[in-house]
C-alpha cells in the first residue's frame, strides 16, 4: 500500500509528471495490468485487418497520384532513380505511406476502447494501491466518457486524413503524427481518468490548473508512440499515467478545501 503523493504548491510540473510516469511503469508490470493489454490489442488488430482489407488498394492509388503530382514518381525522375540505383524505392514508399496512414486509425480504436472500458479497471487498480481511496463524485461517468472518446476519435480521424497529403513535406511527416497523437492521448485520457471520481466543479478546476501538465504527458506519450514496440502497451500504460496523475491531483485539490473553508469562516 502506498499513499498518493500530494505535491505542494512549489512542486514543478516536471515532478508531477515524473511521479505519474514512474508509478505507471511499476503498475504496468502487475499481472492484472498486463492482462488488460489484451482487449485494446485485439480491437486494434481487428481494426488494422479491416482497414487494410477495405482501403489498401484505393489508398495506394491515391498516394501514388499525390507523389506523381509532386514530381516524385514522374517519368523524368524515374530515369534519375534508375541511374542512381534507387528505382526500387518507388515500389516501397507507396505501401509504407499507405500502412502509416491506415494503422494509426486502428490504433485510435484501441485507445478509445482503453479510455472507455479499460480505464475503470485501471482506476480500480490504482485505488487499491492508495492508503486513502478517493470518494467517487462523478456524475454520468460512462456516458460522459463514451461521448468524449467518440468525439475525440472522430476529430483525430478527420484531422489525420485531411493532413495526410502534408506528410510529403519532410518536417511535417514527423511533426503531424506527434501532434495528432498528443491531441488524442491528452483529450481522451485527461477526462476519462477523472470522470468517475471528480465532480463537475472539480473537473473544471483540474482541467484549468493542470492543462500544461496534461499536454506535456500527451506529448511524451506521442513521442513514445513513434516506436512500434510501444504500440503494444501504450493503450493501457497511457491510461495508467493519467490515472496516477489525476488521482494525485484530485487528492491535492480535496486536501485544500478544508483549509480554504477555515479561511472563509469568520
């Protein structure tokens, strides 16, 4: 058993985030949290199979058209590519771009499942590790969580597809995936990790107080998401990070309320 760390007002955002990540690493190694990886993985795998089956051909043709319009696969550059011994890239770049476009759409499905269905398991697990579990004051938690997950997932898919042609610009090929995944991790999990325990007023306070930390966590997870092996654990690990962070932040917020009430008493 361990108690939630309640950072003082002098604690930095980095310290809060570091504590959340370190505790999430320990929690992820628990057999129950390892078992929780199965559901998001199966959803993402099924989604990947369906997306590749339905859209692989049309998307490859569209990407090839974009590359031709940009002059990458036009007939004139082909002669240069043959001379340089790099003609084979023509047969690899299109499939790679198509896979890079479709697989994240399956990944967001796994993250949504984790946010809605796995997060309650994660929160219950984290609660058992606390010396003083928090009282649940959330209202309409499941419906609110589901609506938030579907809305954020919709924005992610639309934004991902609309900005797909910009991947042909070298810096944006790296920056755009990081941005959209930081958006997904942050907007999904900052809410779902507090909605069961925090009242509407507490949610509003936490979102305003820790906005920078939420985006910092989301950005760090988005960078980890660039590493393919991390895809297996991130749906649950990201939920653990946000759960540890938000439950600690909520405990701190509730600890402040008695002292605030005493100050207001004449």
